[in-house]
């Protein structure tokens, strides 16, 4: 199944804090890694404990993408999957920064 990828307004603001080449790398990796089987754990993708940021985390180098997976039904009754990217941040050593805030790990 192919998943649609949607970015929240907050995630877009987070993304805009990075350089253009970093933004392109993040967007390309998100498309490549989350379009199919975004709920399959891997070396760079894991399900998180319950938290307000997101239920899944994708690691792209120092960057962290937090997302939820939503299953809906279209007008034909077919299942449609959507990846909702909620936050984009980066790690510096053992510190996580999302937007202008530091989150404890």
C-alpha cells in the first residue's frame, strides 16, 4: 500500500529553520522511507512510547522526523493510509531540539 505524506503547519515551520540543502535531504528521505511501510520498524525508524510529539520517529543523520500513521476509508470503501509528519528536529549529542525548544530524552 502506498501512503500519502502530509506535513502539519508546525512541521513545515520546523523544516524552514534548516538550510535549503538540508530541507531537500529531509524531504527526499521522508518520501523514500515513509511512502511504503511506514509502520515497519527498521534501523532508522521506530515506534515511540506515548508522547505528544508523535507515535513514530524516523532518523535521518542528525535529524529526527516525528509522525503518526492514520488509516482512513475513501468514498469507494478502500483503505487509504496517510503519514502525518508532526515535527522535525535535530539532535546535538544527547539533546533534541525541535523548533526553538529543547526536549529531554
